[in-house]
C-alpha cells in the first residue's frame, strides 16, 4: 500500500514538472526561465527559479543565470514576449566569451551592471502556496549587454550592415 502511495506521489510530481516545461525554458543547470515582458528600451523581464536548489536559490545566482540565458540560449516567445535569440549565437562568439567568462562572472565582475532584480518570493507563495522554491523577477538590459560584447569584440555590431 505504501509503495502504491509513493508511486502515485512520484507520478504526480513528474506530471507537474512535465506540464511546467510547456510554459518555461529549462536550462541544463536546473534553473527555469519564463519571459514576462520585452520592453522597447532593450530591457527583458523574466521570472527565474531553480527546483533543484529550492529555497536555497540565491538572488545573485538567479541574476547570473538570467544573463547566461540571454547569452547562450535566448528566450522562447511566450506570454506576449517575442523570441529572443541568444547574443552568443555561434561557436566563435561563445569561444571568445569563454576567455573572459570567469572574470565577467566574478564577485566584482561586469555581470551585475546588466541586471536589476526584485525578490519575487512573496508572490510565488501567493501563486503556488505549496511551493518549496523561490521565484525571482529579474530585469536584464539586453541592449547594454550586447553593447558590452561589441566593445569587447566578442560579437560584431549588427548595425554595420552586411
């Protein structure tokens, strides 16, 4: 009887996770991202959480994960958001960024200049009272991040033409 109950619970959790995948981008590191809005001034607002870290997911890590999303995978166009292609959209730009990645994401690195954040935990408890994880709302300046990558000669300036 106990085994049946555990199987039912496991099946319920599995189905809930699969259903949540339809509405979010899942990253290889365990965090999940949902686009909230794309602003005309180059800012992107997202919700981000990590089911594996749960309540131990920290704001700074969420901000770094948000930048990683914009750099490497982009965002799927949902919830009124348009598709956002990754800024590092080829192997050459990814290789060039890898050279500065450690210093970029260091404690005093440039990464912090491209995000603003608001702890979204209270609202996550209202949306899903049984949650065991934090949801953060992060704002990323894609335009400023893109300008930085151009200045560092990691990507080319798109306005140069072809």
